[in-house]
């Protein structure tokens, strides 16, 4: 097993542990990560996940020593049917980096130390948001070897930073340090070395405290509005969220009326 999980209440920390390969992704790790995230998404007791690479590297990308052994046609097993629609991605072949094609209904936070390059960058972009250590960095390092971005990098990167900046990062393959990532919107926090996992888990615990049906509805709507007109987005938002008030909002309003959470207090909410 190269993948493990540590559970603290409803927060799962998913750990990829191939430090000898800087957590490059081999088929075993990709299968284990995919299965574990599907288990997380289906578990009613789980709310938020943190993805972390053990040993000082988030992920150095696809294991090129493995990729070099592939024969012609071997990648056909990873093909996505052109008409694939609908589910959370579990019905199609996994991505080379594992869960990169999944669309979960629960948040995943990336805790990034050291390199998150090539497919490792794509795996980081798959997460909802990113906590990077000062020594962490992104980069399309596979540019050197003719390995394309096939785990969502050409889709997610332009949506995060804009087309021009995404094309510059994609085409040059250069190193993008943590502070630059923070400045251009590729990560949301930069912390001291050795603190990325701790910070990500703290944020995960905060998120897990909230009413989860409402949180997931808002998260889902934010993802689904891509490519829609404002009017279509508004309609989608309404029908995605209209029943949440009955499920959670009325009770939450009652707790506020009883005196909890006044003046922006996020500590006393239940």
C-alpha cells in the first residue's frame, strides 16, 4: 500500500507515500487514491479531505520510469468515452494521476510541500483549494519530455489564472514558486515549511463544523455555473439550493435567533 488515510472526526487526511520517487504516481498509487476518494465521497460520516504527500514532496507527476515501459496502445485503457456525462466520474477510467477525473460532492484541500509538478500540479489543481509551504512549487516539468497534460491541467489552469498566464506557464514549463502561486491565484495560503498539512487540517476542521448540506450545495453550484450564462447560472443555483433552507437553514436561523453566532462569531454556532 502506498496510500493511507488518517481520520480525525469527519476530516480525512489522505497520504500518498512514495518518498523514494518524490511521490510520482504509479498505477498502484493511482488506483488506491481513486478508490479512497470514492470511499470518502460515499461515507456519510466524512465531510472534508486533505491530500498530502509524505516525505517533503506533494507529487512529482506521472511515474515516467513506468511510462517509458508502455507499449503502443497501452494508454487506451484510460480513454474517456466522448459521450461520457452525468455521474461523478467513477464510471469512466481513472486519470493517470488517479482521482483527477472525479467530481466529488465534498471538498478536498491540497497540502503541498516541495514539488507539485507536471501531473502533480494537475492533481493539486483538482483539489478545491491549495495550502502551499514556502518551499512548494508548481510547474509543467513534463514539457521537457513531450508528455502532455492529461489530468485536467489545460482545463483547470486557465479557469484559475486566465488564458494568457496559463499559456505562459504551460508553454514554458517553468517553476512557479509558492509566493507567485499566491499572487496569481494558484493557491490560497502560503505557510512556513513543515506547516502545510497542519494548516490544511485546521481549515478542514473549520469547514466540517458547518451545516454540510448547505455547504455542499453552494460548492456544487459554484462548480456547475462554469460555461453557463448568468440567467442559466441563477436558475441552476436556485434548483440546486431551494430545499436546503428546509433541511438546515430554518434550524440555523433559529439558533441565531436564540443568541448564537452574533456579530460574525463563527465559534458559537451550535
